[in-house]
């Protein structure tokens, strides 16, 4: 038998029936089914849960939360720092949330982190949370360290809160932290959860939205949700409002509101956007968030418009009692490259990019922005009885490089004169420059006008409600009045117009993670 086995594994064809059907073979021979894959293994060892263990010896306190492991109250004040470590291995359900091909920690998870940290710090209301950058988990399943810092109580009884992360790579403990969110926590007035048990569900007149094949549609749009995030059961539309029923496929233990449950609730609006062929959106900011009950595994959702690109969200349990309320949720379009650009190393480089404004182009003016030669003319007109305008535009003077100091001094004088005039405290000064911003790739700028923009950027940061700067190609553009009106209405501190399209500056990661020398520039340097 040993010799036959050696021949067989060397490729020699043998008639096994001669041997296996022999009376000498015990019980004869028979065919048996092999496993689906011959080397498939079944593992029975328990995976580590990544808990904090006993951290008291390190001067820390254990935090009983699935995403946070430990915390400490800072010396010299009443601030806190909470830490945790996330990965697709220690938290497998996170791998079910894929956007643009990357495992993305949902905004609902960042919200949960902040709310739970606020609870430990004595705050039960989130006034505002702005998401700065997506938290992308490494593709190799490696962990990231997460840190939630809660500041001291200020004079108004509020605390600042921030969320940071860094890739947890051995030997790189000195790597920088990436900021993902910042906001404000407060101690709200305790309220009894409101009951909606008397309301008809779904509302009268609500029109069902088909949910069959919905997650396939999401995947085609770039949102790949695994089983844990596929909790959307029913969706209805009633006017501009959206209603839904959501059920969590897993246990909600340890969470105030499980991120997968809240994310599925927000998918109700996404379902309508996908049905209408709208842009992909992701949460940008949360305002007025309060948790009324914990541990819910099934909720009813009501999404109502609260302004342009703003919605309010209300989650109740099946008995109609409130679970979570969000006064305002602002979403922003998210291109696939935005997530892809969220590289997995914390020392990414950033640059300012000009992107099309939400309006896309010039809109009809809703406010009139008069143009004056200087601030003194505005003051004279107001003191002669003219109505104080909501905004006033002045043109930046032109000059050569040699005259840059003189031009900057002239603009600085106007700024100081504007701030020193009590009649104009409720007005906004719009400074118009020409060719001072490099909006497109390879664009050339007027150095003097660019210097003025730098000066005005400082003024805007110190007095955000008093100044706006706008850069145009030509000053005699007939669309300038509409452009000025849009800039004032939008509240954007900086605006540029090229070819009739309004653009605004946004901070983004440098493609490839490094700055490159301009092509065709030859030898170049910056003299300081």
C-alpha cells in the first residue's frame, strides 16, 4: 500500500479497485465527501476583546464603553481625557461600514464617543459637533488610537470637546494626532422624554418608499453596508418629511445609542436622495443633540427639514418615547476622493483648494451691496441721513510690487477706519481684489493683491462678522452686483469668481501626501 501511494502521488495512474475491492480490505472501500476546501480550518479560540483590563495601576479609570477603555481627570482643572483603540478586528461591526472603498468609522460613532464622554464629564447635551475629517481604519486591519478630550467648564457652563486619532504602530508613538471633530458640551435642563404614542404611525398620507434592493442601490452609489448596518426596514415620505422604522441586527449592549442604529436611521434620508438621483452626502455637523433613553434596538425615525441643507432627526421607541433627538444635522456632499485622501498616516500635508460653492454659480441678489470709493464716503452718506447698508464694497487699489507696502497701508487704514466708526457696527465691509487668488491649477496671481488678501484674512479671523473678501477676474464685470450679494448672503469669509462660477476655499490633503515642485519652473526658491 505504501508503494502504491508513492506511485499515485507521483502521477502514476493506478486501478485502485483491484486493491480496495479486495476481500482483504476491511469493510470494503467507499467514497466520502471532502470539505468544501481541503485546507479549510475552523477556529475555536476566543478572540481578544481589546478591553482595558486593570488600568488603575497606571492612574487611569476604566470606562465601561465598547469604544472607550480608560479615562483620567486632568490635574489643575476639571477637564477629562478618554482613550480607546479601534480596529476592524477588535470591533468587527465597523468593517460593515464602507464608503468609497474604505472602512470608515461612521459619524454616528464619533457622536456616540462625544456623548458618552460628556456623560462622564457631567454634560447631557451636545450643543454642536463639527466633523473635520473622516476617520478611516487601516486596510490591514491594524488599530488606531482614539482620544476624546473634554475641556474645563467655562463661564457659560459649557465644555469644549475634541476627537483625535492616530495609527497605532509600534515604534511610532510620537506620531502626530489627526483632528476629526470638535464641539461644545453643556448641562441641559433635565426633561421627561416626550411620548408620541397617540400619533398615528405611519402618518396619514405618508407614501411608502421601496426598500427592496435599497442596499444594492446604496452600494452602487458608493455606500457598502454590511449586515450590522442594514437595519432600515421601512421608509415613508409625507411632504418634505421622511419617516422610517429601523431595527438593530445585533445587541446594543454598552452603547447609549448604537452607531449602527443611528446610521441606519440616517439612511432613511439617503434612501430618498438615492431615489431622486441626488449627490452622496455625509454628516458634517450635529447641533442640539440629547439622549433620552439607552439600549434601544428598534426605533421609529422622523426626519424633518430645518433649513437649507439642514434636517432635524427624532428617534423614538416602539411605544413612542423619545430615544434621541438632533435639532440640526447638516450634511455635505462627499466625493469618493475625499475618503481616499484620508490616508492612514497621521503626518499628512494639507493645502487650500478652491471648490465650487453649493450654489454652483451666480444667483440673483437678495441684498444690494453698494460700492463706495472709500470708507469716508460711506460715513458721510450715513451722517447725511442715508440708511445704513447691510454691506458695503470697496475696491482694493492697484500697484506694482514696489508699491506693495503703500497699497497694504491704504487697505489697513480703511479696515481700521471701518472698525472705528460706530455707525457701521452692524455693517459688513466687502473688499474686492482682482487676480489675487490662484483658483485653478497653474493660475498666476497678482502679488500685491494676494498680499492684501492675506491682510484681510487676518481681519476676517479677528472680526468674522465685519469683513468679507472677494476676488474677481475683472472689476467691470456686469455680474459683480450679483456676486457681491451672493458673497454676503452665504456668510463665506472668502469668495472667488472665475467664469461666472463662485468658488470657496477648503482645506484638503495633498494628493500623494507630499508637495511637489511646480512643473517647468526650473530652479526656484523662496527668499525670506
